[in-house]
C-alpha cells in the first residue's frame, strides 16, 4: 500500500469507506458512517498506507460534532446530576479506580515502558491523553495505540449492543434527508463552529473544539427562536474524518512495537469494559435511565465516538454527554498525578 501514489490511496480510502458505511447503514447499525471509515482506516493503516488526517480537519470534525451535541443539550440535563450527585460521584470514582487498577496491572505484569500503561488506560479523552502523555515520560506511540484500540473496541461493542438491544428501532441514516434546504439556523451553526474552534485553540482546553461549540450552541439553541441546523451531509463528513483519524493510527510499525503486550492490552480493555458495564447496570437500579443510556454514559470510549453512537441509538444524549464530559475533565485534572503514583508503586 505504501508504494501506491498518495492520490490513489485517498481514492481507495474514500471508495471503501463509502461502501462500508453504506453496508453498515443497510443493516441499520448505529454510527454506521463512523464505523465504516474507521474499520477501513485500520485496514489501510496496517497495510502500510501513508495517509494521515490534518489536525485542522480533525478540529473541523469536532466542532461539527459539538454543534450536533448542542441540539440535544438543555439546562434540564443538570437536574439528574445535581439531584443524584452521590450516585454520579460514585460512578465517577469507581470508573477512575477501575482504570487505575487496569493501568497498575499492565505496569506490573507487562513490558510497557515507564508510565505508558497508566496514560493508555485512562478512559475517555483519547486525544487529550495522547497529547499530555509525552510530557510525563510515556511512549506516545504506545499510548495512542492503547487509547484508540479501546475506542475501536468500545465503538464496535456499543454499535452491536445497540443493534441487538434496540433492533430496527436503532437509528441509522437510511431515512435521513441528506441535502435539506439551508435556513438561517445553518448560518448560526457555522458561526458557532468558527467561534468554538477559535476559542478551543486559543484557550488550550482539551477537547475544546468539541466542548465549547456544544456549550455555546446549546445556549443559543435553547434560548432563541433560531435553532441550530446541522445537515446530514456535514455530519457524514465529520464522522468519516473522526473514523479515519482513529483508524489510520493503527500503523504496522506501532502494531509491531505493541505486539508483545497486545494480549495484555486487549485483556485490560475488556476487563475495564466489563466493569463499566456492571456500573451501568447498577446505575439503572438507582436512576430512571435505560440500560443503553447508562452503558454509553459509563463506557470508557472517546468522547467524540460515544457522542456519535449515542446520537444514533435513541438514548438520552444529554445525560450521556453530561457524565462523559464530567469524567473527561476529572481525568485531565487527576491524570498526571495518578500516572506518577502508579509509576512509583507498580514497579516497586
């Protein structure tokens, strides 16, 4: 694959991604337009493709996704978080404890260097963890591999669980209007995208290109008579860019580097997913949320991919994003200290 001209590699990526997305959409698989490009990106990355997604395009995808999330957010989402804050806090602490245990076991019983296992095991915020890990002595390549391997596994599992649990009620883009007439709401959406992207980069907020448009857009969407408009064709482009960003990171050199510890990585990720699933079941016992909503709210996937799957699964998107965002900020604050703690005691 590396011997092919770059233009031909892009052509293959586009055609195969479109085909995979269409096939997944035909069987009503949630997040089909994300999973198709992601899987093709993995296959091409492991085949030696030299493609990569420019950071500016990834930021564009995040701001589009932020505006999509804004359409589902409202001040009402704070009610369950504030009313049931002991439960929410308990889920948050147990998730962090589960990820810390996973990182400790990997550092204790695998050949991963330094604090790599601790950073790679942090749930959520994959891009933020990769960006921060290099400053604390971790191998950024292995951290990225672990983070996006978990994102891939969680995304695939969530889509399958949603399809099995919801059947034909699971959403897909098959009945969507791809090119609706553009209204004034689209101009507002573009303005929110530009402002959110600029502020996110200017302020240096992790995942700010996603979170700030979501917050700004939600304020405008619920407080004015001019709602946001995010057409399906724009969402499809954003989904593909995020899928390719994740998939193309699975290159052959990084896989060979991780091959010695790949079984331990998969076992640790699976264990973390099982623990989060158990917490999701417990969440349905004490709060009035369905199992799929609780599963996505507690799943250790990336914030952007979880948002895409939630939007395509007929769940409470606002509740999912509230818990995921709260966990992301908690991990960003506690991540460096936790990584140093694990590095100090796991090797002792």
